[in-house]
């Protein structure tokens, strides 16, 4: 099985339509980060999404999980 196929099966089994990735930005302004996370989430508000975070455990990844 290929990685793409594994991911597709994982998404299908959990009814996930899109994966949104947030990474980095630990030193950015928190309100600026929240603005961008909210906008991204609004774009996919009609979809079943999974959030993928990476980079640091602060900044953008933390804001994405909190929002």
C-alpha cells in the first residue's frame, strides 16, 4: 500500500474531507495568527476537516488547536 492510499483510507474511515496544516510562526503576533486561522477555518466551514499542526508547540500550532 502506498502512503497516499493509506492517507485516503484513513480520511475516508473518519469522514475527513480536507486536512488543513498549520506550522511555525512562534514569534508572530497572536491576534494576527488567530485572524489567519479563523479565515482558513471559515473557508472550509462546510467540510469535515482535520487540523495538522507542526513546527513548535507555540505560536501558530497552538493558536490553530485553540481556535
